[in-house]
C-alpha cells in the first residue's frame, strides 16, 4: 500500500485527485493539506511515502527544500499544468522525484505514482516538450548569492555592502559569471537569474543557521535558498521573459 498525501488550495482539485486515485487500488490517502506554511511539519507527522504538491503561486522552491530537510524519505511530486524549464530543473536538483501534468488520466497518474514510490524519477514528456534546450553551469556559493542580488536589481555598491566585499571584487565575480553564462552584460545575466529564482521565497534556516543551499540571512532570522546551478534556456527573448 502506497501512502499518498496531497497539498492543494483548490477543493475541486482535491476531489478530482481522490476520484482518480482511490478507485485504482493500492493507495492510501493519508491527508490533504491546504496550508503551505505548516506543510513540512505535517508531512513529518503523517509520514507519507509520496507527497503530491499542486504547483501554484504559493508553492516555492523554498517549501520543497524545507520538506526535503524535514522529511527526506518522503518522495515529492509536483502536479502542474505548466512549469518553466528553469524552475523544473531547480526543483529536480532539490530532490523532486516527478513533475506530472494535471491532464493525466487515472491509469497514467496511478502508474506514475507507483513508479515514484518504487524509486523512479518521472518527468512528463508533454510538459517538457515545449521547453527550450537548457544548458546548466555550476555556481559557487558566492556566485549564487551575487546572482540573486543582481536579479533583485541591486547596483554593485549595494551588492558589495550586502556581501561585505569590495566593489572591485563584485566586478570580478560578475566578469566570471558573464563568461560562465555566455552573456554580454548584467541585464542578460539578471534575466537568467530571475527565471531561475522564480518561486523562491524566504525559508527558515535550520537550527544552526545552515541549510542545504548557500544563504544570506534576512530579517527575523530568515534566509533565502540559492540555486547550486544556473539553468540557461537559450531560446527566449529577454523582452518576453516575464511570460510563461
């Protein structure tokens, strides 16, 4: 019996999920939650084998990272109508085991969830079909921090102050990032940063002030998780970068 839990803030989606899954047999729906803030703690209590997260505006990569730290044995599935290639890459790197489209029928959905419970990684081909080719480059902790601050629109002086380094050092890091990413200027790099950081929200660091990703502490003891890699979807126009 595969123990399944669902997060969604849409009651109709919850009803549809139950009507698809339960008749298939072999599944136990242990809980349905609609509060993202309490999700890591409730997953720890319920101990599902698989957690299905309805991918919406309230779902952030920070939430995924929190659940992975709190309940590492739980396999996470994103249930989405669409998802940008860069965000999907960051989610998989954080440990998400599957990204499934909402239009799957009952047999397909139950089959994919059984595969995930058995340890497989599933990426729905229909979702991925519309993605541009994605290249990836690894980032150091400092490069990750600098990228997010740049994506927030900070100037070199402000970045230097936030990271307690000199403006000259910021320029050196930027030059290296330009080379790594194959971009011409800070605007183009910032666009890639925005696309990779979409959906990242403030998350609590662990009790020692550390998390799985490099962080910069924020007010109230909160911290932002940073990408370990930069996914570069080459076939999009910066002018249209805010559109899905």
